[in-house]
C-alpha cells in the first residue's frame, strides 16, 4: 500500500481514473427513473430516489466507506484516512428535474465514487479521510427550497423549516424521508475542503473547445415576481392613445431586462423566463401580465445596480403606459467566490494533466455554493452537448467526464499532500 | 292611422321611443342567462339562446310581425308596409360572449322591437315593411366563424360549411339548431336598407361626451398566428450573446406591432392579445413563443402596408436574434364603408333630434359589415361605460340607449319617406 503523502509531487505518477467504469456507473444509475426519451425523472425523496441512494451506498460501501445519514437525508460516505484530520469532501446530488438528464448531479457523485475506486485500485491511503456526500433535493422540483440538503448543512435554512415543506400532494419532506428510510440521526461531518464536479449546463466550454472549467465564482441571483395591471379592452374599438396595454408594458420590460444585462459588467445575466397573460384572447388588449425577472452577476455591488436599474425601468414604463407595475423580490442568493487556493489547485491539476482549461463563472446554483459558506470549496466543470441541461437530451462526452474526474482526483491528492 | 309617407318632413312631429319600455325589455332579456356578477352568459344555439329567441319572437308577434326562420337560424320578423317594397331592416344578435354583458347585440334587437312598438303606439303605417332580424351566432364563442348568420346571409360562407361546424363537445351547428327548434326552411328576405344600433364597445363617445356615433366605416382586420422558435437554455449559465431567446424576440415584435399602428394613418390599430411561452419556467430562457397579431385599418391599402411592415419586422428580428419566426394569416376582413346615403340619414336624424354626434369608425366586426356586402347598411353607436364590453360589467345609460333608438326610428322613417 502506498502512502500518498510520501510521494513527492514532482516525481509521482499521474493517476487516471477508469473512464469506462465511470461511464458504466453513470449509465447504470441513469436506468433508475429512465424516460423513453433517454432522460431521467427521479424526483427528490421518491421511491426512485430511494432506490438510487441505496445502490450508490452499496457501491460506496464496497470502497470501504462508512455511511452516515443526517436528519435532512444527506448521505455522507467516508473512506478513512491515515491521520486524524477532517475529510476532504466530494459531492453532488442524485435527484433530477421532472424531465432531467443523466448527468446533472449524478456526475458529481459518480466522479466521487470513481475517485475512491481509483484510490483502492492503487492501494493509496490518504492522510485525510475522503468523503463523498449525496445532498438531498438539490433541484427543488418537488420540494422548495432548492439545494435543501446543502442549505441545511450550511445553516442557510433550519432543519425544521425544511422538514415541514410539502409537495403538491401535501406530502412533507419529513414524511417522504421516513417513507424511503432516509430520516437519519447522524451528525454531518465538518470538511477540510469540498470539491464538486458538474457538467457546465452552459455552452461556453463546448463553444471554445475547452475540457475543464475552473469555477471561480457562482453568480449572485436576484429573482422577482412582476405584476403589470392595465385595463382589458377590445382590440378593435380602442384607440392606441387610450390603451393601458399590460403586454406592451411587459414587452418594454423584457427588452429593458436584456439591456440592463448588456450594460453591466461582471458576467451580468438578465432573463424573463415566465410570462402569463390575462385574459389571453386574440382580440382583447391584455389587462394583466404576470412575469418573472431573473438577474445574475458575479459581484454583489453590480447586482444591486442592476436591481436599481430594473426598478427605474418599471417606474418609467408604468408612468408612460399609465398602468401599475408591482415588483416583489422572491429569491436572493449573493454571489459566491470559491476558495482561491482550491481553485488554484483545480487549475494546477488540469495543467498537470494536460487538459485545456479556463476560469469560468457558474451561472446556476449548486450545492457547492452553500457548502462554500461553511468550508473552502471549489467546482470543476466539464462540457455538455449544446450547453443543454434540465432536459432529457442532456449529453456529455465520456472523455470529458473522465478528464474532470482525473482533475478531481489530482486536486484531492494535492490537497491531501498539504499543497494548500 | 297615420300614413308616414303623407307627413311632410319639415312640419311633422318628431317621434320618440319609450325609453323606460326599452330598458325594461333589455332587463327582461338579460335575465335569460344572467350571471351573478350582473352579466349574461348565453352562448349561441344553447337552450338559453333558444329561450331568448322564443320570448323575443313573442314580443315581435305582438307587434303584428310575421316570423320567418332561415336555414342558418336567422329570425326575420316583418311588420307589413303599405306598398310592395323590400323591407327596411333593423337587426343584431342575442348570443353573448361566455362572460358577456347585457347590451352587446341585445340592444340592437330591442331597439328594433321598440321602433315597431312606437310605430304601433302612433298607428303609423310605413310604405316599406319593417323587418327586425336576429342573426345567429354573432360572437363566435361556441362556434366559428364569428358573424355566422349574417355571413351566410351575405354569401361570405356557405350554409353547408356553417352547419357542419362543431363546438368543443363535438356538437354541430346543424344539430344545435334542431335541438332548439330553429332549423328553419324559410327564405331570408332581401332588404331595401339595413340599420344596426349597437353600443360602441370602445371609449371614444364617452370620453368626448357625445351621444350618437354615426358609423362611417368598419375597420378591416388581418389576424396572424406567429410562432417564434429559439432554443431553451438555462438562464444562469448561458451568456447573453449565445442566447436564442424566443420571448425577447416576442417583446421586440410586440413593440413593433404598436409602432406599426402608430406610424400608419386611417385609424390604424395593432394588438398582441394572446401569448404563450414554452417552457414558461422562471430560470429557463424560453425556446418557443406562440402569439397572435391583430392589425386593423379603415383602408385596405394602408392595411396591406401594415402587413408588409409586420413581415419585415419579423424577418429583421429573426435574423438579429438568430431564431425562426413563422407568420400565418388566419383571418382577413376587408374594411367596410357603410352606405353614404344611409350614414347621412343617421347623421341628419341625430341633428334633428338635437343629439351630439360624430362620425366614427367601428373597430370591431358586426353583422352589419356582412349585410353591407348585399344591401345598403349603416350603424348607430351609443356610448358604453368606460368603453368596456365583452365583460359582465358592460354598462350603458338608459338615456343613451333611448337616444340611439330615437335616431334609428327617425332614420327608418326618413328612408321610408324616400329621403334616400
């Protein structure tokens, strides 16, 4: 058996994972909740989620892990280390969107499993324990809030609040945990560091032909519900000047949201994703439009300026079109800057492995964003086809998934050597 | 009994209708299909429509009318004249929108009835017969096309086509006519002239404090279904420059439709009333938007120029936003210019009665638009509260309704005297 700490960082071999084994594990997991269109529907805390959890626990136990289940159902699998140190964490989630794909979440957990299997293959004992965590309900499709398990872990929500949340059928998180046997009593371990590999869920790496995204930040998010109240009227008899057209106001607002994103720096994004028109009839001027605004930015100050610009646009449009615009903020995630030392370690690993790489911002939320509130954390992105995710056609190349796992393994070993 | 033709137009008395009786008849009719919110739900060819038809036929028979039912279910009630002349027509409809009001359609029929009652009150025999027509399915809420009965009368649609149309439950127009006993076999009469009183369904008369709208034209209408196809993508990870946002394209199109209406003369109107977003999720860039465009104008050439501008805008937006925009024309009503002599007669009647009046365009379609394809026709508008129609809160002032009926009576008598 080799002691990782004894290998000199310059002379040691570069370990590589078994890409075929990783792929096979991903595909085996994707059969649980597989959809005819090639995707996965495995909502949080359903029987299917329970089945996936049990299978992955079996695989993790085969790597010599002890298993702890905490009260929100997070699974912590720990491979022992040689010293009395906090574990190095790897993790992600097994739950999917209603029409989800095979890689979102699952990849991070399977990459963690593959790292443990590689360590076993090479009889490597690390100084730190290595911990693979499966976080409960990252997607938030069945229960809100999203990123529930990591949020409880980080203290963003209380356990009691989350256990009491209900799905549309009135089933609580607490009851759902009991039903699938994951109402744990164990204490979640504190971590020395946390790495989360994930498909990019965006188009940048593929478009630039780059294999590894070293995630420096996660964009802050501020979400709004907007209600525009004008006056229904007949499309024919009502002169233009006498209209109070809520959909026309909405159109100006949608264009303004895009403009605000374009005019601000720091990876600014602005999206109107949801819009509902009342009465939604071909020859009636719409009296009411409800829509959502999603603003994102890597810097909190810039994000605040975007929100100010949004409020100013709403006021200007309301005055010009003679109608009411109400803006309610419903979600605020501050931007997350991942740990610079861990980010550097990921970058160094990619370089050492000879993979093309770039710094990148995560536009989406991830469990790592909450974990980063408690421990040093970093993420590793790999390309996904067309940038498409949360979709049954979500796809990724086996060699990219293997490359990301190699980088993960290299970064874990670097951290374990005390390179931080 | 007085012979109307024998009265000299300068010296004769001005007849006035019984405004209270008119109001009482309207309110009695509004009880058939009354909604708790004060409106009326009396869809075409339902049992309620049949009940309303039978009651109004009784009232018309009490005025000495003979009743003919034609094969599309239009009811023609004829009060005899003293000479062998084509009848002077008055008409409108009894069917309502699903959440309709008490006046749309019903007012025109009750005004016609009140004219007949006035003639009886004063023992006036007209040279021409006077004919009150109740047109089948003007609203088009249960069966399309709209203005079905007057459309068949004018040859815009074939009888066979209309009888075969189905409602959402698969019931055909032909079966619905049989079910309520209005599958007639009579021939519809040719008319010497046709007058249709109607609430304005727009805000102009009320805003300007004017009692009578002398309707010169009905706007032409061209309706389009638009399908915008971009690409669903995650709102967070997708940079602005890589988006193909169907809702952003829709926003530009909605603003363009308004701009096109503003930049064209001849009572131009442009409306997007219906819009549906897919997948319509807060944090997903919409990949697909279906929307409708409704363009109207008093002149066909200007309307064509508006359509050209719309097509150009769609092409420009599609190119700029890198997505597909398909435009399908689904309805084309050419503009209708009402008969100048009859329009002048309505105007002269308003002047003689001392009512404020103005020339106005009808923005909406009406049975008179189809009748005008076959016979000289004109319309008389009265104000409605807030310009609101197709709504349970639709409202009108009794004195305005009476004034419109007085103008109708005066115009009918003027025509009958041969003033045309």
